[in-house]
């Protein structure tokens, strides 16, 4: 009986020793006495992975910006390409593509908020069936043009980073009228507007690289009021310089 008891006791002791031998050693940190060398391995791995993720995010953002800068330019739309090559009359081509543009005969101008520096010009047909709403921002000099049909469907074109705004205004006010482009440094790669100014009408053609197109015809009176509003909204009256530069189409 004594021998059996000793054997059982020895087995229990061996089991306890085995458990202690295989138990994980967890580091104990006392806060005040802890230093960098006492950081648990799990915490170190977590920190390492967090740093790695941040570095990967920064790398991806850098790669994205680099690709945007070195990307291949987008080819111009076929009508523009043919026009630049001198193969077509762009005004005639656009007139055939937009043969029945609605005539905007009224205009209403209002502020968009008290202190935002933004204003809105709403152009409407005589029967109210169609509208063109221009939103201008004084700070960024950005312009939005929304072509609305029946208060149901609207196509919005956003023009940012516009170049030669004052030059465009001058071209639009020429006695003989003509062609003028309103776009940014990336031209047809972003939303843009082509304008045809004539004695008895002006047509605004809006285009987007996403495949959206819209057009509207303005009376001379509405055109003049719209240009005056844009000049004020852009702060262009202080930038206009009367010089002898030859007329260009702002491309």
C-alpha cells in the first residue's frame, strides 16, 4: 500500500513538473521599472505591423500620384482633333450635332448663402421647360453649369482650374463674335465649354470626358448679363488689362 502511494505521488509530482515546464512564460511589467527592453513580443509585433501598414499606405498614395503625373495624355475627341488639323469647321459641325438648341431668354441672379462668396445665375426658356444654372465660386474661380430639362433631368459640368478667364471674357465680347474655349490646363481631359458667339445669339456647348454633352442658345441680352455676372463673380474686372495681344482661342 505504501509502495502504491509513493508511485502515485511520484506521478502527480512529475505531472506538476511537466505542466510547469510547458507553461508559457508571460512577461511581467511593473510600469515604473519597465523600459524598451521589457516590451512584450506581441506588442512589438503589433507595432511593427502598424508601421508596415502605414508605410504601404504612403507608398500606394505616392504610386498613385506618380501615375497621374506620368500617365499618357488622353486623345482629343474626334471633332476637336479634326478641327485642330484644319479638316473641319467646328462651328458647322457642332450646329449639325445640336440642331435644335433651346433658347434661354430670361436670367435671374442670386447669392448662394450670405458669406460663402458663391452666386447663382439661372437661365430659363420662355416656357420654363429648360434651364441652364451656373454656379460660380469667387474664391476658387470654379464654375458649374447644370443643363436641366423639365425639372426632372439635369447634366452638371464642373469646370475647375480655368485658365485665361479674362481672355475668354474678351473673346466673348468681340464685335464679330467667334469661337472661344473655356477650360483648364488639361483641356478636354476635364469638363469644358465651347462657345460660339454671333450677332443675334450665343451657343454654349458643354462636354465631359465621361461622355456627357449638352447645349443651349442664349439671346444677346442674356449673354451680356451672364458675362457681366461672371466677370464680377470671378473678380475679373480688376485683372483685365487692355493690351495689344492678338486674339486667340484660349487653347
